[in-house]
C-alpha cells in the first residue's frame, strides 16, 4: 500500500505525529487508527463476499481487480486461446515494416509496376516538391 514512502518521509510522519498528539496520547491514537482500518477491511471483505454470493456460481472466478480495464484486457489477452492463436499468426512488426517500405518507396522487389493508362491523380508515394522560398507554408494559429 505504501510502496513509495521512503525512510525520510516515514520519519517525518512520525515526528509530526509526536508533535501533534504528544508522546503520551500517540499509542492510543495508533490503536484507534488500526481499529478503524481493521473495521474497514472487514466491511470490504464482507461486501465482496455478498456480491460474489449474489452473482451466482457462474461468476465464482470473478475478481474485483478485473474491473480495472488494464487488468481485464491483460487477462483476456493472456488467457484467451483464440486470441493467442491469432496473435501468433499475425506479425505486426513485419506488416509495419512492409507498409513503411511501401511509403518510403523502398520495396524489396525492384521490378517496376506498370501504372494504368488512365491515371489522372498525383503519385501519392512520391515526396511532394518543396514550396518556393517566396511561398510561405500555411499556418493555423488556432491549431497550435
């Protein structure tokens, strides 16, 4: 729960607690706080048990941590056999490399491809010509 609290922060909290409550009342305050934490945990555990019993036997493996979207997606991607099969057959890196090569005109096959005779549009794979020095690039001040 407190994984990111260092030694200096812990010492600071203890010193502040001693200054605020005093050394004679501090043990009583610590007992009260731990009692409240125990009651909250017991209430939480009983609420989880009630929810599991109300959901029925088809949700016996339901975990409340699965309600976190990241945990749910990670669990579905690692445990679902159909998705494992799809992932193993699909190489995303290779597909991205092929698309990048096509966009950069670095195809592995140097054979020219004949263009249709009735092509009227610009070649989208070629880089556009640089604008003339007197022609300024369009700038939208609201977009930045």
